C-alpha cells in the first residue's frame, strides 16, 4: 500500500476552508469510490492522520492494487471534487486546480 499526499493549491485551500474536516473526508472518499469503478485502483481515505486537513493544507490517501495511470486518476479526482467545492465559493472566487498529488515513500 502506498501513501499519496494531496497538496492543496492556494485556491484549493480557500475552497476547503469552507468545509469541516469530516465533510472533506466524506467528499474525497465518495468521489474516489465512484472513480474506482472506472479505474483499476484501490484508494482509501483514512480519518487517522487527516485530522487537520484545512490547517495542514494536505490530505493523505492510500493507494493499492494499482493497475492504471495514477496521475490520470488523481487529475480526474481533482476535476470531480471541484463540483462540491465550488458550490460554497462566491461567484468571483475561482477554482482551477484543487490539489497536486505527491507520492510519499
């Protein structure tokens, strides 16, 4: 099992700041589960180690049984999670990239 850290961009941090930690864990878990039907990968979004997502500006996930392009999976995940995140932004707040995925050894 490999750890992947999702480092939120400045605009991504502004967007996640409008959510609670629990909401963010739920959003990322739900959208990852949906994408796993399309990609051959297992993603786990643990609550442990992710108690301060907004404060740290990062979310850690675990990937396993990877049989797809991990970068493509996380790019699509970033596009998908923009949908709920944008709903709490004002009309003049823009959200381009939400996060950058970084493999952690």
